[in-house]
């Protein structure tokens, strides 16, 4: 019973964090186009900046969807919830490194 409460709290934290990240990436997706309206900036720069969003948004949206499903069903599987939480904690601390790693294989890099 106590284990289930802890897993529920961890799942809620993972859901909130992943939703905030998904919203952050979708807002920045649309914001980039409006911030880069200078004619001196190449048009491919928008795609270069948006490339990490193409990878990170679906990941965070998928994590949020999985966590939401666990909360609705009230079924918390520790073999799934704990690794998801671990990945989110690692992303919290090393998010900039993940972003830089994604940028290394950006196809829009010139």
C-alpha cells in the first residue's frame, strides 16, 4: 500500500514535468519562426533550430501519455514508472547536454 502511494506520487511528478517540457517545446517551435524574421538570417536556420524539437516533443508527450494512463487506471508498474522517472531526473540535470548531442547529428547543419 505504501509502495503504491510512492509510485503514484512519482508518476504525478513525472506527468507534470513531462507536460511542462512538452508545452515548452511546442511553444518554442512556434516562437522560433516569429523571432527569426530578419531577411539577413538564412531560411534554413529555422529548421536547424527546430530539429531538436522534432525529437524531444514526441518523447515528452509520450511519457506524459503513459503517466496519464497509469494515473487513470490507478495501476502503477514499478518496472516502467521508475525508469521513466530516472530518465526525467537525468534530463533535468543534463538537458543542455542532451540538446547539444542532438545538435551534433542535425541534418540542417551546414
